[in-house]
């Protein structure tokens, strides 16, 4: 018995712990953005001004996130039963939309990962930024 | 003129050096070279693990030697992620050269070059371009000719 207990204790010590990972049920409202451009600020990466680039990036497999009004980013890894998180046509078609979703949030090593369980609302593209900022990055 | 300047700046910024990772001047960026294990991010977080790291349809990441999970958000190809570059190394430890973006709101990695070990030459992370051209033909601007992107833009406008 002691052997089993020691073995179990040793195994537990060897397994990698999910460092600072936390899981919580959340509701998130915000704009679907291509994470790279939005975070790096390379160009004006919000709303209609950036829609063209956001579509390209989603096709190219740049992670898609929801950016909320407080500037938080939630990197999407799943929508309901759809677990394709790279170059998913479903994402491409709703880039720049304002959505409200329910999901499971897991935060690890400085990034919030979101497993969406339900899309509660989709307002479409409501952030009309192109008149002031043009079409990014190359114009149209 | 503004378009030309923006285009030139963008093109310059996304041209990787043949010698080493290139800084982009992004706030919170660090030039990094590190070894890490290639993982399916959803698998790592939730133990939801299809074969072959999802076969190219899932976001991949890198678990560093000190256990940090870093999503691989960008590769060297314009407007493209690093999934196709990393997929052949699913579960393996590789060496990565690129940028670590440690924004207070989110952290991720741009993979500019990679190799399996130090005996190999670095190769640019541009597998998306390679695979896209195999399907659609050669193009210096894949994004302008992508059928799905053009269909969505035609329907929604820019």
C-alpha cells in the first residue's frame, strides 16, 4: 500500500501543473477582431475600417478574439460543437461583428482563452470607423 | 501618397530577415529565440485532443521549457498564422525565432523562423503561402485572390 501511495505522490509531482490556469463561466460582449492587428496596433484595427484586413487574417489562420469595451481580449478556441479555431469559414463570415456570447473562460500565462457555448446575440457590423480612418491597411 | 507610404511600411515590416528575427517596433514586443513543444492549445487547456493536433484546423501553441503556454498567432506570411508551420511538429520540441508580445491584455508569439534542432538551418515560417499557392496558384498577394475572402467581402463590403 505504501508503494502505491508513494507512487501516486511521485506521479502527481511529475505531472505538469496547469500554471495559473483558471476556469469560469462568463458572458462576453464585444467585437470579433483579428488578434494580431488589433493587439499590435499596426494599423487602425477596429470596425469597418479594418474589416477587409480582419477577413484576410481570419482566412489566414490568425487567431480570432472578442475584444470587449474594456479592452480585454478573449481568444476563441471553439463555438458550440465547432472546434475549428484556425481559418474557420464560420469566423471569416462574422469578422468585425458585435456579438454577445456565453462560454467557458480559461486564463493561462497572460491570455484569456474562450470556449463559446452559445452565441446569444449578433448585431452585425456596428462599429463604423471607415469614414474617419479609411480602409486599412492598403485602402480600396 | 498615404496609401503608398502605408503599403511600403507594411511591406517592410513583414519582410523577415534571412539572419534573425526582426523587430517590428510593437509595444511590449521582445525578440526571442527559444525551444518549446508544439501543442494543440485546446487540447492543452481542456484535454480535448483530436489526432494530429487537429490536422491544421486548430490553433497551435508552444509550451516553453519553463511550462509557459504561448499561442502562435502569426507567421512570416502576410496576414497568416503559424498553424501550418507548426503542424508537422505536433508534440515535438522545436526551436523558434520570433517575437513575444506580452501585452497586459494578452500574450502570444509571432513565429518568424523555426528548426528542429541547432544542427539544422533556420527556415522561414511561410507554410501558409506555400500551401495556399499549391491550391490556388502563385501570387505575391494571396489575400487579394483568396476565393473565400473575396466572396465574404463581395457580400459584406469592406
